[in-house]
C-alpha cells in the first residue's frame, strides 16, 4: 500500500497486512506521518516541555497514565 506523509508529502510503501495499513484503509480520518517527521515533532515537543513555558493538555486520565 502506498501512503503519503501529511507533512512532507514523502511517499512510502506499507505492507498490506499491517495494522497501520488496515487503519488507513478502513478509517479515512487516520493519516500517515513518516518516521522522520514523527521523530522531529517528538523531539521539538520534548524541548518545549523542558522549558516550562509549554503546557501540554492531555485529553483523558487513562492516556495520562501511559505517559
């Protein structure tokens, strides 16, 4: 399955039988982000959290426990 990153428009190939491919096929609201963009966003978010000026609002208690 060919997928395109929503940020950098890089086209990648996913195996058809993976969970991510199934989610993209069955639920059009789900989007794909390449590993490079995902790592970059994660790194920058952690940097903003470290400054103390950034407030990270989490949506539910069960998700907060996972962090």
